[in-house]
C-alpha cells in the first residue's frame, strides 16, 4: 500500500467482505487515488487482464454517471436556448473594468440589458458554476449524446443534486 507522508485528518474504514476480497484479491495491496469528488481504490499492481477488467468497471461507473446527467437534463431537440447559451455563459471583460467595478478577476459574470436605455449591464453572477466550467471534451461528448446543454447549465447554476439520494 502507498505510504502517506502527510497529516491525516481521519481514517476511512471499509468493511471488506469475503466476497469483496475474492473479487479484489489481497486487500493489503490496494492503493487509493483521490480524484475530485471521490476516491478510487484499486490494486497497486495489476496484470494486463486486471487492468482491462478495471477499465470495464470504470466504464460502467461512467455510464451510470452519464445517465444521471441525461435523466436530469433530458435530450435536446435543437432548442433555441442551447444554441445561444454557450456565448452567454462565457462573458469576459478587461481586468481594469472588473477592478474598477470591484468585481474579482475570476468571478463569473452575468449581463443584461436595460430596456429603456439600451445599456448593457455586467455584474458578478450569484452562482458558482455554469457551462464554462465543463471541460470542452466532456461538453462535446455530452452534446454528441444529445444532452440538453441549457438544462445542464441550469443544473450547474442551481447546484441541483442529480446523482444519489
């Protein structure tokens, strides 16, 4: 097992049943890979077939996660909102204007027009995430699956729970 050379906040204890140990093998030889929002436990040494089996298991988990996005967003049928959305969520302004307005340089921005004057107002968004936070390769993949990008953006902005209970 990998040695941890850092301060430990707590311990993660997992009950290993006989069935699990038969599937995994020697649990003393597991390593943990910390990923954003999770931990992946796997054997520290694997044969080619074991790597293939691990890839298949990760594919199944990925499929389940993708299904949770599709269930939350639905399938897009070329809705107008999706076509316009990508430009709308990636508003950028020069740093000196943000500084003058007291807006942090890394802040998400929202823009709207004043119907009376025709002025465009740019303000700091009240949400933390939007479509611009989704890596391009993942976004393209989701689009190719038919995911409604507009609904995905709504889920991101509202921080809606779409996986688990």
